[in-house]
C-alpha cells in the first residue's frame, strides 16, 4: 500500500518531535510541540494523545492511511508491557502509555525508549547502516547508549539497558546527577564540559557561563582552559567507550547528541584515545550520527512498524 504512514512521536523534557513516516522511512510530514513537563505527567500524557490523534487525522485528510503509532519517551521504559516506568525530566511513573494510545487512536501502538529508538534509526537508516552490531551513544545533558544487534535494540531485563553515562570512569571525580562521584556523564557530557570550563576559569562561579559548543570553539582557538576541559572529556569518553567495546564488541560506534556536533574536533582525538585503549579487542569504526535530532522520531516509527510485523 503506497498511502500508508505511521504516526511517530519522540517526547523529550522540553519538546516533542512528531512526524508521519512512510514504511520505507521517508518523512511525509513533521511538526514540533512543547512538552511543558512542569504541568505534570497527566497533562503531558494528554498532550501526547492529542498530538498523536491530530496527526492521524491530518494523515487521513491528506489521503493517507495511518496504520500504527510509535512513541519514544526518556527514562526507564518497559517496552514489552508498553509502560513508561520512570522519567526524571517528564515525571512519568508507571504510565501505561501504549494501552492509552491504542484506546485513544484505535491503532496498534509501540512504546520505546528515546535513545534506543534513536540508535535503532541510526543503525537501520543512518550512520550505522550496513553494520550488524552497533553502539549508539548520545552525548547531551547526559550520556546514554543503545546496543543494536541485527536491527533491534537490547532493552535489558528492567528496561534500563544502555546507561553508559553511569560507568565509573573517575573514582572520586565530579559528582554525578545519580548521586555517585566519577560517572562518565559527570565528566564528558555537554553540561560537564561547560561546568569544568567554568571551574577552571572562575573558581567562584556558581553556574557555567558558556556552553559546551562555546568551550569547543575556544579549545579550537587554542584557549588553554578550554583545551584542558575538552581533553579531559575526550579521555574519559574514550575510557567509557573502551568499556562499551569490551562488553559489546561492535563494528560501529555512532556518536549523537549535542556534543557530537563538534564533529572532527571530537571524533579525531577520540579515535586516537580509543585506539590507545584497545588491547586484544577489535577497534570499532567511530562515526558521527547522520539523522540529527529526528533519529528518535524515526526510531519510534520503526518500532511501530516492527510491532505490526509481529502481530
Ligand atoms: Zn551517575
């Protein structure tokens, strides 16, 4: 059927990326909406259902046939049961989102985890295409990963696989949001890079005044504290990725998220640092993500299509 589309939503703490996607991965239409998480989880769920319903309606008006819905959300997600178990930034606590969506739209639905959905899309449609074993690592405010084998992402027994940001890389290092000192994301996330630069340049500063992208630009221009903050982040990231490679033995590591937009400035020293850490493990190909911030939404669409295949 050439008129079939999937309704796809990628729900983040601040915004939702939404699209109508054809079964071959082509985006037919896309739109964005604020999540406004401060309203509380019940209101966010209502918005998700309203937006999804309106998109299905738009598809029908355009002469298309919506066949399924895919929703990706952050936090701990039980994909088997279709439940958003826990989320720090959206506030979900055991929300049976798949069931709610199926009841509201009358379409089969899939619920997925945002980073795993993004990794799935990169593996099947983006930078990891052609490799059977991929590790997708998203570096933004936090750091999370998805291990994709033969086009499907491992979810873990409790929906919490891929928390590479909480690998211990610097014992007694900076405090992580999870409460422990020295996690990878406390050293190498975009927010950690900005914080470290602030610490090095203004010891009395209470909050970072520059972003990680600005630190990257300063480092490229030769600014010593920026170069130090950047290289500390790269070294710790190489430690984390080396652990990832020891665990998963992948062909390709795809780097996404805000920090990966630094491109060669991140990839080149990171490749060298990772190379230095390989002993008997095979060195993975290290590449930048290709789908940008649409990856999660495309992944949600793929999950919906996979659901249809299994029925
Ligand atoms: Zn942590």
